C-alpha cells in the first residue's frame, strides 16, 4: 500500500484549493492532490472579472454588493455568508494584488473595474415620481465592481495562486485522481487516490480534508465546463450518505458559443454588448426594462429561450446574436462611461473572446454579431458547508469532523438560486481562504486517528470489476444519453412531466452503467477507466439534481418549473438537501435560509426583505 | 461537434502510439474518420478514442485553448489539439504524435515534470518584501503593459518542445521558463529581477536561445516569445531593466 500522511489534505487545485493550500501550509503540513496539473484547472477559464466594492472608479460599498448577491440569488442566499463574502472580497482582492496578480489599471494606477450583470448601486438621480422609462425612474443602476485583467481574469488568479504555492513550497501530487473518502464513525480520516501515471492506488491519511473539486456541468449536453468537471468530490460524499444542497439550481450562462457552449464572457455585455433576436430587436428591453442586457443570467437565459420558442431565433433557429461591435455599442450608448468607443478599444477589453469567436465560429466579432445560446455553466448547489467550510451532514447543521469544502463543489450558500457573474471567483478566494485556515486550525487541535484496515479495498474492487468485465457498449453512449436528458428535461425550463422522464432515464442509465467494462486493461495512464469512473459521479449528481428539481414545485432563480411558474416563499423559502437513500433512491429534506434581522423603530425586521425580483 | 451544416470529410488519422506495458518502441496506427470542417483536432482524436479504440490516451480538459493540456505535434507542428480546426488541415491525412524533447509516458502523453522543473527554477513568482500598503500597490497602465504579453502563458510546453536547442540539450531551461521569468523581471512591483537574471545568465539559461523563432510560431497564445527572450538578453547585456512600456505597447494595453 502506498501510504502518505499530512495534517491537511486538499483535493483539487483550482482557485479554492490553491487559496486554501496557501493558508493551510503556513500553519501545518499540507498537500494538494489534483487529477490535473494545477494550472489546467478550470478557474483558469474564468474571464470577465472578480467583484469587490473597491470603489476605484465610482462610489460603491460592500453593502451594495451584498444586496445584489442576495437579490441575484432570488433570496435563497444565506445572508451572513453573503455579507462575509462581500466584506472579505475587498481584502482578498488586495491580497491577490500583493501576490502579484496583474490586474488592469486605471489611469492613476489602481485596479481597474468594469460592469457586470446584476451588480448595481442605488441610482443617485432616482425619483419615484419620474415617468417610466426615464433614467430617473430606475431605482438602481449598473456599477463598475468587477476587477479584471482583460477577459482572462481567472487565468491570472490561477497562475498567481500557483506561483505563490511554488514560492511557499506547497507539496503537490499532480495527476492523482481521488476515488474515495476514508470515513470512519462519521469522520473523515483521509482519501484514496489513483496515481494516473502508474495506476497504483495511494492512501492519504489526514486530519482534515478539503474537497475543492469544482463543478459538474458535464452532465449537460451544451456546457462551458471542461471535460474534467465531473463533480468527483460531491458525488463521493453523496455515496457516503452526506447530503447535497440546492442541486436543482444549475446556472445556464446566456452567451455560450452556439452548439459548442464555450463561454463568451458577460463582460461583453458589461462593456456595452447587446443581444439581438432574428428580427433585429434588442429583446432584453421586454424582459428587463431597467438593466436590459445586464439583467441576471437566469433572466437572460430564459429570455433567449422565450425568443427562440416564439420563432424569433436567428432564421427561426435555436440561437440569437451577441453583438459587441463598436458601432452597435455607440448606437445604443451602452459603453460603460457612455462615451464613444472604437474597435481597438473592444479588442483591448475582450481579446480572448474575439479570438474564440474567430477560431470556433469563423466569425469576426469586430465586424459581425456572434451566434450564441445558453450553456450549462455553474452549479449553485453542492456540499453544504458553514462559514468555515466545514461539511454539514443534516438540516440541523451537524458538522462532519475533518471534512471541508470550498468553491463550486461547496454550497455555503452565497449564490442561492442564481449566481451573479464574477461572484464565483470571489467565492473561491474568500471561502478557500476561510476553509484553509479552519482546516489547519483543526489539524493543530486534534491527533491522527487510525485508518481502518485496507481503506483502498472498495476502490480496488470497483476498478477490478471494470477491468474484468467485457466491453458491452461504448460508455459514451450512456454519457450522451445522460447529457441529452439533462439538457432537454432538466435544463433552463422544467416540468413535472419532463423531470419524471429524466428521473426514469437516469435510473435506467445507472443500471446500464453497472454492466460497463472498459476496453483498455492497462495500468499506465488508463484515461478510459477514469472517464468511466467520472461518468459514475455525473450519474449520481444527475440523480440528485433531478430529485431536487422534482421536489421543488415553484420557480426561483435558475429553477424554472413551467407547471409552477411563481416563486412560493410560503413553501419553498428554504434550501433543499438531497440524500442517497438506497439504490436509485433519494430522500429530500429542507433547511431554513439564514436571514439577518435588524431593529427598526423598535421592531425586529428582516434586513433584506423579500421582494419580487425585477431587473 | 460542429457549428456548420457543411458536409463531413473523410480523414485518415495517423497516430503515434506507445504503450509501455506492451510495446518496445513507438509505432504508428491509422484510423479512418468522418469529420466536420468545424471539428477540432481534439474532437477527431476523442472520436477515435470513444468509438474506435478506447486504448488511445491523451490529455485534455478545457477544449478551448486556455488550460494547455492537449499540446501535441499535429502534422509536424506543435499546437493545442483543441485550437486546430479540421477545415484548416491541408490534405486528407492528419498526423499526430507526442511533443518532442520530453519522455513519452504513453501514446500522446509526455512526462511534464522536466518542463515544470525548469519553470520552477526561474523564481516564477512575485518577490517584494516591502511592507504592503493597505490597498493595492500602484502600477501605471504603462508599467502594466510592459509585461502583459508574458502573463498570457498557459504552460502548455508548445514552445519549449519545438525549440531545436532544447531538443539538443534538455538541461536548457527553454522558452516557456524564460517567458515566465520575463513576466516578473519587467513587473515594476517585483524586487528580484537581479536574481532571475543571474539564473538565466547560466550556461543553461537564455544564451542557449539561437533565435530560431519556432517557439513564437508554436505559441497558442500568440506570445512574442523570441522578442521577450531578446529583452531578457538585452537586460543582461546592458544591466538595465526597463519596467515602462513604450508608447505603442501602452496604447495596446490601456483600458481606460
């Protein structure tokens, strides 16, 4: 048996994992296990920016940011967690800058900021009596809050954190793929991972383990997510009886490259870009009269679907246009400063977007609009945690000792029913840092507890079974059916009927999955074997997602039930928890949303009163 | 996957295969595949793997040119498989092999450790022990523009493994490591330029570069690598590190 022992063990080397590693390794022996080389992690694909109320270009406050985050999440956000996020974002951004992150700069040398969907401040000119449609009639207006480095902000964050990990001498196990958690008496004592280069299993004994394995958008047919995003952490925890929270909320980003799903940043619209339908109409005026193209992502994605259903797609097809031409921005007066811009300005602000469109669409966005469709992008749900990143096992908030999560794999919950653009990167650094500190503190307080005999045995049995069975069908057939089902029956719009169909399909696919064998029987770099194991994770998460969506008979944020079109606060102002309760069986529980109360005129009232969300 | 409805095209895909558990030496295998013009070479390879031969092994993740996993030699030239489209391939034969200069582990997968070791050897991180201010360290748009090009590196190794001096001498740090040293040498906030320049002044440092320009043409991020290497050489020769961009570069990078 290959045995390793670290006080603190981090699984995943994206933004959350590396941030936690920097914090933890200052205090205790720490190692990072990652199935990719760290710089391949999908944080590097984040584009437009990371929000923090620095107020470098206009007045702003963390309170504005917190309000936007809670409203953006359609009030399913835990409010203390959101306030922590927005307050600590400011300090974290300065911390990243001090680590060397190359933010773009303002003329006076400070960090440059841009607008993003749903990020607003109170309109200083607001007049409730003003006629509708006038500027003074808008209660809130867009604010420049997203700190950026062109349209490659995530790349800069990932590189900077990895650089600092090298400087600090953090121990990495690159291309080690976690396959199991070692759980004893409800506590986590380590993990089992396969060394991809040799096929050998390794047991990592640890006092605290952080799951920072990222998202699982690969369960959908059209996704912005990397192949690697298969939700290994949440799926493995779910198999160990731990709950998944708010899985029914999966964000579709409105502007994916048609058919491929590659992300075209919301910064396109933050910088003045506009979406048009097949009739040449700026359709967001209908759906979000105030913020228009800068409404939240769920609103924009639904609007595109509505246009396509009404036959208003381009040439009647299932896509619309995103137009970032300088002439369009100038015609509609949508540049961030209101001043005229030229093509060179657009190229400087969005160089990677322009290159993606040229490469993958054969379209030059300086001269033509880009065909786009909503793309599965981000899991608001995941492993329930508290503010220290500790995993919670039930609605009462019972902590799972030794087990933590941060980033997209976690649900703390700062994104609620719909995440605002840029807030994923904020989440990574703020809660990655908090989890890294907390897991190190815990490791300092406790002693190593013994591992059970042969902790790798279940993993070895699962691998041996896959290697010994004959190949019955290509595993990708099961994957393709899962992705199509999730896209069509559990996508932007759902109904009880479509979800029931999805549930039955997933059960059938899980049964077929059990008979799969792999063709490659080797040990060295058996990527086929790993792909099949990853598919198993996605199927489990698809099961939980559909279960959450079936149970929530209301529409909120990214979860749109056509048979229940309204938000139902009386019944569903609460988080869902999905448990695996036997083979192909799930159970659903709920827990209250964390609400902050304040004293007002001697009365205790909610600080963020529920309101109907309009943009 | 395809973004156009145009007809598919028959491709003969020749892949250099090697399985250390079975083979004494690498060999070529050939596959016939129907590909759409808008398919990426990565899509073609994954179609081979998923529908014809699951034993083919390669690295991949983001599939749109930002993670750097799928660097390989495509028709004799280093590139990311996810950034080359079928419509841009000449002829009906696609030849794919692992990058040169790094040990092959299996099929298209090379051992990246020597590459990352070179990268780590040049202090690729900001060094500044001055007390940090309570907000950001200031940096003018012109200072920020000075090193913008070298921040784009994704460590895919296309450059280093296309470099003839590196093929001849794998102790040479290689272009990618120099680009990442450049990233900090010319950053006005950094204080360790002299240390990095000393590292690169070594016999296995920047002077191994023969300005072949292979690195520049191979870079999927369009970094002007040879020019950046020349700037490091110039700094070594003149002892002068200029952290201000010239006016063109500033204009190119300024966002306000």
